[in-house]
C-alpha cells in the first residue's frame, strides 16, 4: 500500500511543500504521495479523522497551534515552542513535532554562519519566536525588535516563561540608536517579518546604516531568492543566508522524523537550487 503524506494550511496557495517533500522521498528511495490540503480553521477538528489516515503531515499557517489539542502527543521541543509543523502517525497515534528550529540551524550551517554572540531578531511572530528561542538556548544575547514596542515586550515575556532566559525588547526604529548607545555590534541579525516578500520586494526591515552594525544576516523570506534586506546586507559587508535553505532544512528534518532519512549538506544545498527554479516557475517572483 502506498504511503501518503500531505501539508495542511489555509490558504495553501502555491506551497513549495509538495515539490520539496516529493524530491526528498525520491532522494531517499522511499516513494510516497504528498499532496496539499486547504483546510479552513473552522474545519480543522472535523478533518482530524481523515488526517489520521495519512502516514504523516506537515502544518503551516494558521494551524501550528490550533492542531495541538487534536493530537495524541507532543515531542519535547514542540511542547517548548508551543508550535507543531510536522505530525507522525505512530500506529494510529498522532505525535506532533516542530522542525522550524532545525531548518533555521541548517540555513546558518550551510552558509557558514555561527549562532553565537549578539543576536538581533526582527519581528515578533512565530518564525521570530523560533529563531529567538534557538538563540537563547545556544547562549546568545538576544535582542527582539518589532514595529510596535509592546509586540517585542510580549515576545520577550513569552521567551522568558518558555525557557527562563531574558531577551531585550526594542522597536525597529530604535535599533541603530540603541546599538550606538551601548557600543553594540550584532553578530547575527535575522528577519522573521514578511517585509521584502514577493510582490513587495522593495521593503527591508533595516536600512543600510543599521546593517553596517551586523556581521551576518539571515532572512526567513524565501521569495524572492535575494531580498532587499539581503542586498543591503551584502552592500554593508555582512555574510548572508536566504530563507530557502530554512525551508529545505525543515523538510529534511520532517523526513528524519518520519523515516529516519538523512541527507548530506551538499544534497540539500542542491535541492535549494532546484527549489528556487521551481519557485520561479510557480510564482514568477524572482
């Protein structure tokens, strides 16, 4: 019997998940079908029985938290992050995992960027929370900057409750001034906001002068391949990494959970290039 997997979300749009996961199944020589299912929030509870018929599934916005009470168990990191993006069917029991952190770490590793020192996290949403948490767990000094100071303060409070470590909340407009006052250089700045995402590709969360205070930069946005944020960072002399590697790393970690499959960095870097071509075909945004 053919194994079946899917990604669920709403709206699901031109998701890259079927392409990435089908390629990973092929590379591991473990064939399976992988589809996209658009499930509205109000229908999630009703859909859980049909999802139990799958061998596993991925979850994207807006279901990463809403799925939790419908599952039979959580991995320790999913419980800590209070977010699930991968589910494994273990003999009828649905167990939730998060692979966001692994994807983030792979993106940095593949670009030769260490997760250490002063970490500036831009944004206060789910992706920013993951990156800030990974930084805190690695011993980084974390600064969280959002458009509204209360958003940064709220995320900093959440992080402290989750892992007992403090992050410094800032507003985006204050980052350069704060760094100047404290004679700070950021070892890594990471963008978890949608600024610069296709089709509004001219936006950047930081300007060139502020980026001169950053040694390395990662952008979780993957469409376009090189965002305005990354362009400015390169101009400022920073080392850069784009969001496609995080997407590929997340998917590879899901396959490790489902099948025990492991892939070399070179294989995944090649898949990033394939995925960028497929993204251009789907979105025509790069």
